[in-house]
C-alpha cells in the first residue's frame, strides 16, 4: 500500500508557498518521501496563479488597506482567498509513478480527496474538470498543479467555512468570465461546506474529513510525520522570494 | 514613453486569457508582453520565454510566428496557442495602427 507522510501545519503565506516549492524540489531530488500536507494560512491571505496579472485578479487597494498579505504561486490557476478560520489548503507532493501520468487524470485522482471529504461531511460534492470542486454547482474547492521532472505538486483549497463576503471583496473576476459561468458576481459562484450542510463545520472536523478523503482517493496510508531540517532550511530561503514585490508583480 | 493595450477573452469551456502588450508608440517597438490568465501550462517557463521572445522588437505581424514557435512544445490547459496568437494579433494590429498616427 502507498504510504504518504502526513504533515499538518500552520504558518504565514510566504512560508506556506515556499515550503510547497521546497518540497517539490526536494522530492524531485529524491530527498524526501511522498507527502500530503494539510495547512492553514495564518494570517488569512490571498494567492494568485503564476500566470495571472496581479492588478486584474486581486482588488489591490482593498488588500493593502486591510493589510491582507498576497503572494504569487508557482502553480497556474486563479486567485484564491485563504481564510485562516474557514479554509484548509492541501498539498500533495508525489513521484509520478504513483499518480496517473496523464495530467487531466491526475487532477481527478487527487481532487477526489476533497470531494470525498466534503461528502463525508454531508455535502453533495462533485469534481468538475479541470480544477474545480463544486457543491450544487458552486465552487468550494480549487486546485492547481505543476510538475518538475518526475514529481508532481498539486495544491488546492477546502473552504469549510470561508467568509465569502470577504472573498468577494478581495478577488477580482472579469465580467466575461462570470458571464460564461452563468453568474453575475463572484459571491454567487462560490460556497462553503458549512453553507451547504446548514451548520458550522469546525476546523477539526474539516481536517479529519480531509484525512479520510485523501486516504480513500489516493488509496494510501497517511502516516503522521515531521518536516526535515533540509525542507525547513530551503523553505526559509525561498520565503524571501514569495515576500518580494518583484515576484508578486512578475505579471503586474 | 510606454502605452498599454490589453485584449482578453474567456475561452469557451476554458479559462480566462489576457494579452497585455506594452509598447513604445514613438519607436513602434514592443516593450513587454504579458500572457496572463488563470490557465495552466506545462512547463510554465515556456510562457516566460514566449513573453520575453518579442521584447524590444519592432511591432510587426511576424512577431506572431516567434511566439507561436516558442510555445510549440508547451502543453496548455484552458487556453490554446491559437487563442494566444489570435489575441496577440489584435493587440499588435491596434498598436501598429496607433503608432502610425
């Protein structure tokens, strides 16, 4: 049976993105084992996709005024609000021999972890290719994946109780995109597991559900482990990149 | 002096694509190209290379071939190379038009 190291973690957004990149690099060098990391952005923060324009994907004035940190991911995809009290991010770092080689298939394979997690909490969740987890047509989870040599990093969100009004103030989506999704505002397009099941799901419940969901989706044993010093060292160095405006404004 | 043109489209069933072309209207040259949106590219560096490939070149439609070439071994999800080239064509044509005035 596939065994993955399980890391549960909490930290600032620059550290979180730096650690994901560090783990991708170190796994591709064969230095660390396949890992599932479940983590919280603390404080709450926004991230944008590698190819996104900062000014067109985020309400920059609002986040500066409200001191909400933002950084750019190494993965593609869209802008995200990571609510410290309502969202858990997962990251799967794994050798390609354990996941479907086909990119579309690998998205499905890993995303089913959040789908099973939401279902186990009573929500009517489904996977919608390429990278959405939806409940009754509304998005509660987004994923983004990149690959380096023989290794895959997929990270994604699990909105169990995100402040969606806050999310709608922070993220920007052009009218063209919303219209194509059949909605007129971001708020209409998103939901949380709590909203869907009509009760407040706690962080502990969400973490438990994700552990259960990913064991099932990956058909793996998740073994609680610790970060190695080499991961922490590399993440500490890479953190400078994620803090720099040069990186954040790579595509202004 | 730098002027900016942004062209965007939502690819049906796909992602958002924006082409931002920064150009110098006096010299009729590209200053910078940004191929932005919420799409995915494997490997991602190919997009960086495509953006850089036409930097500081004179505005002309043959720039489209350079960008197309750079993206020939890139796997894209949510947008296609044709989408990128088509939007870039619109941006370059508009920039050339403004340049002549």
